[in-house]
C-alpha cells in the first residue's frame, strides 16, 4: 500500500459540540426546521468522505504512474539499440541512452530538435523524410538505412526499423525509430568473410596435398613397374651399340679389300657370327620392352584419366588388381595383400580414375595402420561378393583396429589418427564422397579378431538389352 492509503482518515469538519451549538443557533432561525439542518450536515459528511477516498485513490494512481515511468526509463536505458521518437514533422520527442552515447549529445540538447539534423548527407535526409512524413499509415514497419553523425563527426551506418505511432483515435501522430549501428556488424562480417576465404584457401591446399599424395603413390608404383622394361631396353641398346662398333670395324676391313685370311681372322676375333645370331633376340627383346612400357603408359592414361561427367563401364576387379600392384610396388613392397574376387563379371558404371583413387586410398590406409603393429607383418585381405545387383568389396587388415569412440568420425573431413605431418585427414572423406557420387556406400567397422574392415558397395552395371 502507498503512504497515503495507510494514514488515518481526517475527522469531520463539524464535531459533536459544534454540531449541537449550530443546531441550537439555527433552530432559532425562523422557518428552518431542525431536521433540515441534520440532512444538510449528513450530506456534507458524505461529500467529505468521498473526497478523502478520491484523494487516496489519486495518490495510489500517482505511485503506479511513477513506477511505470521508472520501468519505461529502465527499459530505454538498457536498450543496446538506438531509439528516437519524433512527431509527424520529425521533431524529436524522446531518445534513449544508446543514441545519446553514440552521437555525444544530452537529452536536453536533443529534445525539440529535428531528427534530420542527426543525419549525414542529403541522401540520408531524403530517405528518412520518405518514412517519417508519410501520410498513409503503413501496414508493416518500414526499414531504412541511413548514416548518423557520431560524437566525432563520422558517418555511422544505422539500419532503422520505423514504426508509426498513433493516438487513441488511430491517427498517426509520429514515428518510432529503432536501429542498430551497422559498423561493428559490417566489420565482423568482413572479418568472417576473410576468415572464410582463408579457410577455403587452406581447404584447397589440403585437397591439393591429398591429390599429390595419391599421385605420389601412383607414380611410385608406375616408376617401379617401368624400371624393369626400361632397364631391359637400355641393356639391349648397350649390347647393340657394341655390336654396331664391331660391325663397323669389320665392314671397314671389307671395304679396305683385305685378304681373305685377314678377314677370317678378324671375323673370328670380333665374333661376327655370334653377333649376327644374337641380333634378332636383341631386337625382339627391345620391342618387347618397348611394348611393355607402352602398355604401362596406356594403363596409366586409362586409370588416371581426367574425370568426366559421364560414367563408363569399369571392370572393378581390374581396378583392384592394378591398385594392389601399384601400391605394393611403389610404397609398400613388404605388404602382403591377397585378393579373392567374386566369380563372374564385376562391371560397374563410374569413373575409372576416381574408383582407382578410392581403392588405392583404402589399401594405403590399411598398410599405414598394419605397419604400426610391431609384432605383425602388414597384411590385407580383399574379397568381393555379388548379391542382388550389387558388388561388395571388403578390405580387412591386421592392424590395431579403429577405436570405438572414433568409429563414427573416420569419414569426417580433416579427421585423422595419424601423427602430425603423416596425413591430411581428407583421404577417406574424399573417398566417401566419390563412392556416394557413384550411388554406392562406404562404411568402416571393427573385426572380431582385431583389425579394421572397410566395406565398399557399388551397384553393378545393368546389362544392355
């Protein structure tokens, strides 16, 4: 209760002795009865009591009004957004602390001034006029971006939400402008955009690094495979060069018209007959080595072709065998890999190069995991099975296996259990995306006897009618 409501009510203006004296005096007035005076006094008591009640109620209303004003003032002071209330001509009627702090002016300076004096530039004034002095009552609040002059005279962009203010009859009498300075938001957005661009560049570098790693494994396998035929061709070329020198020496003697005995002796010392007999095998060996080199290059072109939009028929068994060969020859020569293909044709639709990247990545990861176990020789068992128009390929290694707490994260980008510098964490993520684009599935699990197993599932190519 308020102070006024708790005080003791005042006594009547006429106490009992005064009332009796008045009645006695007035009773002597000619023509006025005593009952009439009693009625008048009772009416006066009633009016005075009503005045007391109205006074108490008024004081209670004043207390409530003061509380409401304090509440509204606390709300305005707590607002981080700037607020301006103006009439239909743009004359400021109310502001909040956020606006006054921004522009460096007091409430007394702002009250009664024009809202347009706070703006920077004629363009901002024109935009604000189009909202504040609008005659028609809009259905929804308008939004306008203007520049306010701050305490240092700099233009600060503010995004104002402009709502009409109406009187009791529904007539528009002014505008309430609530806005937020956009400088900090724009700065944060700019920093966020720069960070995003830096992240994209880093991601591109990591993707490039992963591609180079895959290419490095591929090149290492190809280089090892090319070494044998090239070495064979080089050896035969050296022998052919020596044979050519002998033949040149012998032909010089023939053209020099040496006698038959000298030619026969030279023929025996230069082993011309053996040379002529060996030439066909040398040439055949060189042709074979050159053909093997051409086949390897052709296979490299086929398996490392640039990705195309259309998918072609791919022999998955050939892809797996070639991936095993290149990984084992290139970077994991002590890796024991067995492959048990499913009987029958295993043809899928897809990109040979992308599928090769997936299989090579799974084989290389299996070797990296298995080589971490000191007492085991790294080994990988690959088997495939065909069921229901799909082929499933299982890659089971003898490594330590995948911990249960990270099993659900192995395909996440940048996640890796390898030491720093040993992996980018993108190989399995990229492989997962490639398999998804081929309408397949790639999953990981733990083997009951230890080690990890990856399951690659792809739809088989539908036979053409």
